[in-house]
C-alpha cells in the first residue's frame, strides 16, 4: 500500500501537518492488516491551483498504474484531489485495476464501486467549491489591502528588509540604484544579471544556477520602487486618478524610475529578441583598412594568464565577407582608442558644458490634466454630470495624461544619459576598462563612428598608432 499526505501551506517549513497525517494513515493500515511500503508526500503544495504540479501525486499515479503498489491510504479525500480532473485520473486507474484498495481516515469511500465513485465526485466538487470560495475571499482581502496601500505579506521583495517589508535594505537599494545607472548608460540587463549572480545579489531562488532575465528586469523597474501599490502586476489607481501610494519606504524618485522604465522599453523596441552582447571593445566598430569590412575580435587559444602572448586579436575574416588580410593584436588598439576618446570627450566637455535643466518644463501641465481627471470623476460621483458625459470627456484627458507622462519619462531618461556621458569625460583609462563592455562601447560610439585598422606588413613589428585610424563624428 501507498500512503499519500499533503498540506497546502507550511509556513514554518517543519512538515508537522503531513507527519500527523502519516501517523493516522499508518494506524489505519495496521487496523486493516495492510503493509505500507511507500509514503508519497506533497508538503506545502496546493491541490486546487491548476498550474501547480504535485510531484509525489504524479509519482503515486505512475506506481499505481505500474502495479508497484496495491492501493492508497490518505487522511481525507480532499488531500488527494480538489480538482475533479485529478479524481477522474485516479478513478481511471481503479477501472483498469479493479482489485486496488482505497481508504481514508475520515470517511469510508470505495473507489472500486459505482456508489463510492459517485460519492467521491460529489465530495471533490464540494471541496473544489470551498477552495473557490476561499480563493475569492483571499483575492478580495488582497484587493482591499491594495486599495489602502497596505502590503499583502509574503517574502520581502529585493531592496527591502526581510524582517520588515516596509523598511529599505540599504545595501540592496544601493545595488539596485547602481544597476539602474548602468541601464541608463547602455549596459545590458544580461550583464547585470551575471554580475549579480556572482555577487549573490537579487535574492536568486534557491537551487538556481542562473537568475532569469525577467527577474532582474522586474527588480529594476518594479513600481514598488517609487512607492506605487500594484495589484496583479498593474499599478493601482485611486478615485482621483493618481497611483495609490504604498505604506513602505521608496527607493527611487518618480523621475529616476520613469527614466529606467523608458530606457528598458526603448531598448526592447529597437532590438526585439536580439542579443546585444559584446565581448570586445571594437566589435561592430572596427573595419579593415583594405576591404572596409567589419573586423571581429578573436580569442588567442595559446594565451594563458601570465603569458606574453596576445590575449585576443582583431581579424578581418573571410567568413564574414572580408579579405582576410588584416589582423592585429587587440590590447594596444583598445588602449589607444580609449585614450583618444576620453581625451576628446574631456576637451568637448570643457568647451560645451552647460547647466543641465533639472525640472521637466511641462510638470504643471501634467498636474492640471490630472486635476481635471479627478474633478470629472468627483463630479460624476456627486451626480453633477452623468456617466455618459464622464465617458465622453475622460478618454481624451487620460490620453493627454499618458502622453505627458511618456514625455516626462523620456526627458529624465535623456537627462540622466547625458549626465552619464559627461561623467565619462572624468574617467581614467584604467577606470574605463573596469566598466562593463556595453558601457565602454557607449562611450566610444559617442565620439567615433568607426575605427579603421590598416595592415602592418609582414614580420614582427612594434605597435604603430598611425596605422589605427579613428573616424570621428
């Protein structure tokens, strides 16, 4: 016989509920002179949620069908099934093997008889309705909490203290803000994800070798960062048309958060489904001095740490449609280009630096539109205008509000990106190469449209900077 135990929630993680079920089931098997050979346990697993896979339940069905066990003992029928489809899968196996035994501690149902199956179907239907009712009450409770700006419990999101979801975790918040600055400076989320994984940031799920891309993206663009309350992933708005504030400390200002969200959305539109990963500084920038084809970087397989061999080279490749006649050691070229670009940007910054406009100029217009929306809603509530009139006037105001918010997000995104470019002028060459490769390329492309690498001729020669031709904007 097989014993099946299950409990939906085990907040303490001590498995006490399933242990009690197992003890009661073992007493029943002793009373009936059955031998329990295996215990199937699904602890802290729902039988009602359709997207949840109960691993031991599935294993139990396979063992039943294969004849490895001769029946099932469970504490109650609702421990086995709260969805009619799961019960029908079990009944189908009992149809195939009529001599299978079945028993529960709390009632006496025989799945081997038509009457027992009918009673089981009725009981599971009632258990399913009970779960639906509980789910509806929980959803309603969570919605009321959301409308009040209260937290709904659960594990603390990354950025807030594990023992107090309303207080910011300073170390995690600093990591989030640094990653957001990198996003605005052109760094890929994939690069941030890799670094976070190595540093143990971002609260990766236990057992995962690599954090999901969407997990990191959500952390960096979560409306909770600015204190906005969400419900089912969407920002919740109050009757005045404004986002409902949550009762926790924010990490970002609205301007910072909107700028990051705009940068992420803009990158998705420009490069849908395409990787922007780069390994070498001049990938996609360097061109052959003979055929003008793009040159690609290639790792030197003979290089090892401490050796005098070149780590990588830039090579014109026949595979990519080039002539294959130009190849140069990569490190001195990268260093030369970094020095030239940083010097050019320092000179440009000294000559053209102007005070940056800090405040978005249309903030008052947006406030007026939001005020108009709130007044329209209030007028309908006070019966001063009809619902039909409200629905005629409201969409235009909402479109104007959304367009202004989009303009504001772009304004602050461009402002912060410009600030990042200005900051690049103050970098040393060593600081430059400590940046992520995407950030290095953004700095180079701010000054250069291409780098032409001319052939050096035959034989071993000293590096000649004159054979590297930067093409300035």
